[in-house]
C-alpha cells in the first residue's frame, strides 16, 4: 500500500499504545509484525530528521542542538521536514484488523486517526 512518511511517523504513538494492550494471539502477532515493519521506516525518517536539526539548529547551553521557532532557520527546517513527511513509500503490509469483540480496549480517537492507514476497526 502507498503511504507517506507522515502517515508512518504519525502512527507511531497509536501503535505504541496498542502494543501495550492485550489482544488475541493472531492480532498481537500482526500488530508486532506491523511495528517491526514501521520501525524500519521510522529509523530512516528519524535519521533524516536528526540531520535536519543538526543542519538548521543552534547549539544550546545544555549542549543539545535545537531549532528555535520563529527564526528563519526554523522556517527552513519545517520546509525540509514537511518535504520529508510528504515522501510516498510503498509499505509492504496490510492494515491490521482489530477484533470486533474487543470491548475492553480504550484508545484515544486522535491516536486511531493517526494510525488509520495501518489499523482497521470492524463496524
């Protein structure tokens, strides 16, 4: 399936939340595989994001490099970061169908929205 880096990057918190819940073995296995597949892409995305921070950021007193909002460097960083998030990739997996009878599961709606490309919920 075709997704963007932004879809992958945004799905991480939701998937982490889902991985902390109990599911039937089939669903748990599929979620674990999905997490492993996403992590491959996330590693590359994070490496480029870190490089962008180093390129556009300023070294702080703490020793960390940060991109300061409201500066021209921040605008350049955000432009490059948004370009990175817009890159389309072919993701090898299919959405994981959560079990219909999983009534004890509580997940934030915003998390599910972010993971909509990778998680399917029965009607």
